[in-house]
C-alpha cells in the first residue's frame, strides 16, 4: 500500500546523480510515490531518467527545469534565480494535484525556494545537505555570512537534516536541527567479489570542475600518454577531455553517463581517485562518492592529504595519500598500476570495510526509518 507522495528536489539531471538516484529508488522501495523536481542541464534528463528508473517508473514522476548550462557561478546568478522560481511554480502545481506527505529538498537553493511554503502549510520537511552552500561556493565574506544564516534557518525548520558524514556536524554547529541523520554516499552494489578484467589504468567520472586537480591532470597527460585513462561527466573541462580523446589513443572521453555505467567503468579500472583541494573548507570535510565506490568495488584509491578521508585511507592502507600536486598524482598512479600484489591486498580489505561500515542497505534502512517516524 502506497504510504504517500514525497516531493524530491535536487538541482541536477538526477540520472547521473548517484546520491539522488539511490535516495529516490529507496523511497519508492519503501512504499512512497515520488515527484522529482530537477534541473536538466544537458537536454537529456527525462529520456535518461526513464531508462535509469525503468523498474519503478510507475511510482516516480519527473519535472525538469530545462535550461542547459555546464556550471553555475556569480555570473549565472540570474539562472539560479530562475531555477528557484521554477521550483516554487512546479511545487505549487504538484501540491494542488496531490496529497503531499513530505518534501525532500537537497541543498540551499532548493530548501530556500520552498521555505515559506513549509512554514505556511506545516508540511513534513527533510533537508538533505550534499554540500553546505557557503563552504562549497566562492562568494564574498559578507554574502557568505548571510547565506550561512539563511541555510541554518532552513535547517532549523526541518523535521530532520541529513548529512553525508558525521564530520559535517561541524559545519552546522550554529544551527539548531530537530534531528541529524548521517547517510554515507555508499554505492548500491552487488557485494559479491566479481573479478573483472582490468581494461584501464585510471577512470574518473564526475563533475569536471576546478578544485579537483582535474585541469592539471588533463593538461599534463601529454607527458603520460602510455597510461590508459577514461574520463566522463560534464563541466568546464569537458572540451579539454574531448580534445585529448581525439589526440591520444589511450585517452577516452565518454561524456555524461548514467551512474550504473560509471560503476561498470570503475570496476574495469586499476585505480580511481577522490582528490580535492584542501584549501577549500568544504573539501576538508569531504565525503566523496569515489571513496565509498572504491571500498565497495575493491580497488585502490588516490586521495589528497588534509581532506577528511586521507586518514582512513592511510590507516587502513587502501590506497595512496598525496599532496595536491599533479606531479605527486602521476607518480602515485604509475606506482599503483604496476603493483599487482598491492591490488590484491587492497581489494579484499576494502570490500570488508564496505560491508561492515558503509553498505548502502544500512543507509537505505536509515532513510526509510526516518520517514516512517515522521
């Protein structure tokens, strides 16, 4: 029996958004119907989502803001305002046509857009922080203070706030949440140890943006053309990826692909990475998908010193910790892809850590339990 309708709001195309996809599927499997409000930045979102969610398509409906853009910034503030206006308009339409049980809003832009509605109608409201806004966006200090206060106000009116690692409690210490739930970015994956032939040395599929050493890795690939690399995703460095794909035999760019395809590629890779610039506050508390994917799949990972997960990687010996340096990256990658014995040891240990601490089934149970308790 259907428990009710949840409106899930996230500023992405959803089909490539691993966390959003898993949460939506989990809510449907938990007995809810889900109305999704998303942002189609590629022109492919609806078609792709119908395939990704084909098994549950009767219980999920999509509403997409159709405005193609690779990344947001201060110069695109008008686009962000139009997106928030779309949320308000579309949500009102959904609300008038359905008996809404709850709203699940991801990050500041979506939470801010529906705050007044939540206060007025006293509807159940879950606030899901993928990234604390003022720590993950460049902005002047006065604006940062204002946005922080506004986001804390959103947290304060929510029934519960979801964060992706317990360390993120530090970011919301000035807020007064009713409840805080930690749901890790773990992949929903078959936990059986399947041996897949390694076709690539390194795979990166995700946001092609700054602060992740990506530009440096791509620009220096010309000195390491014997390494078999695959890049996927969209963003400011997508064109550079296309150029390398055309120029070098061992470099491939696959564009934007569904999350299931990302995992398939990563299984065929000898190494993946989760590298973030530690000078950015949000990165010092990061909980990247790639870290949990490496654990679940059982492959070595390269991470950056001072980014929260480095201590786990180092203590458990499940990869390499480097400085935020392209020289260190290529040196580490070269050493790892040549060490078959290291791969075998890491593979077994990583899978065990995933099963005992981070498996998605446990995260799904937490999410459904949260909604059952509303």
